[in-house]
C-alpha cells in the first residue's frame, strides 16, 4: 500500500535555496582548506581526501540520526533500487565532488564555478531530448540567465570606465586541460544526480535514497583510497575536526535539503535554483570577509533571481505526484 503526496513548489525552492546557502558557506571553507589558511599554518588538505571525507562522514552522521528518529526501515530499499542509489552516489555525489575540487586545484575557483554551472544546460537538453519536458521559452531563458548570472556574480568581469563596458578580470580565468575536463565532469555529474535523483524520489522515500547514495559514495572512496592511506597522511586532530565540520556544511545538511527540493520540483527548476550558490558565496564574502561587491556582481545576482523566476512559471503541466513506499 502506498500514500500519495502532492508536491509543494514553494517548499522545494526554499529547500534548494537553503542547500545552496550551505554550499556557499562550505565553498569559503574549502578554499581556506586548500590554502591552509584556516588550519593555523598546517599543510592543505588534499582535494581527494576532502571529497572522500565529505560524503563518508556525512553517511555516518545522517544514518544514525535517521535510525533513531525513524527506525532502521527508513533507510531500506529493495536490492535493485539500492544498487541504483549506489550508482547515484558514485557517479553523482562522488564524481561531482572530486571533479569540482580538482578543477579548482588545476584552474581557479571562478573557472571551476563557471564550467560547473553549465549543468542546467545539460539537464534541459536531456529533458527535452527524452521528451520529458518541452523547450519552452521560460525554461530556455531560465537556463541561459542562470549560466550568465553565475558568470557575472562571481566577478569574472570587471567594469572598465562606466558600466556596461566590461573586461575580464585579471587572474580570474585560467584554462588548463585537466581542470577544464574535471569541471565538465563535475557539471555532467551534477546534472546526473539532479535528474536521476528526481527519478528515484518520485517512487522512494528521500531519506532512503539519500543514505544509500551516501553509502555508495563512501564504499567507492574506500576502494579508491583505502583508510590506511588516509592514516598514512598523518593529518593533525585540527584537520580531522575540520573534515567533520566541512562534511556537515557541504554534504550532510545541504544534500538532505537538496534531495528534499528534488522531492517537490523537477530537475530543471532545481538545478537553475542551485545557481544561487555563487550568489550566496559573494554575499558571505562581503559580510564576513569585507570583500567589495561590484555593480557587475550585483547585476549577476539579479540575473540569477530572474532565471529562477522564469523557470518557475507554469507551463500547463500537471503537478508532480510523489509516492512513498511502505516502510
């Protein structure tokens, strides 16, 4: 026996916005970890270790909480669907995470963000190609504006003379073959877990999908980078503490919120709304680090908000129905 629940789009947008806020905070933490500035002069944490810690620790944090609050059955899936969730965790969560950090390491933060946030394009192309959605004007404009808004919001362009005369800000863009390829892997993986995650969430409980996806990513990392290699790195207690904090702000909380958003919204709307991440990153840097926000960046933020407004417009389709299985 199953129960049906109509989706609540407003909740979906709020969930995804909250997830991107967490990612905006963790982006600043991640940059600090790569440079060692946040860790009192200790050597930077390797991107692979940070990616592994992010999902592995998140699994060990989220699962016991769910077992306590909802019982062990809340995280169970049929064998076939469990394997599908593992696939989501490996090719979605793990690949997108590591590829993004590798892109930052090989290029710059701005380059990695720009290339990753072409993900809405991949999502829309897939949805249209598989005839799950139509390429309506509102969707196309929403995707285009989301990508352009990210480019301007992160400060890739700097004003020359008077707006709108623009030039590429020095040092913001750095092209490197490995870095560019890694950023595109991150974009495709981001698109994949938004689409495939939505597919699974239409049938199964989001907490079961989330925990099994995190478990799949954790098992993948154990094979790729066994625990004894991490021990051999001789990280300090302060660095391990940072990994726990980082896993909470970048994985445990935001993935829970993002999957909740996918529970209520289609993949296109969700991934366009996720373009708020660089907007929040700029705002956080301005408030806590005293960084200046330019007119171009403010224009970019407005463009991202406009993109979300475009994609949320009704296209006449029926509201989505989400079905939860018996536990």
